[in-house]
């Protein structure tokens, strides 16, 4: 369950905010990637609950 992707699609305003950011979409994703790209699955499941 990745709320980040859901928010981007559900909230079109997010795109507008991202454009305001000086970082490009690639950089923006790279910064958030490590956050939701954790190799430890159990931790993510525990956080979801």
C-alpha cells in the first residue's frame, strides 16, 4: 500500500505543488523512493496498521 502514489493520482493539486518545487520529477521521485522502497517488508506492514 503506497499512499504516495495514491495521493499523486487522487490529488491533482499535488502535481501543481510538485511543479512549484525546484526539483525535477526525477529528483522528486528519487527523494521519496528510499522512503517507500524499504527492503524490510514487515516494517511497512506494521506501519500500515
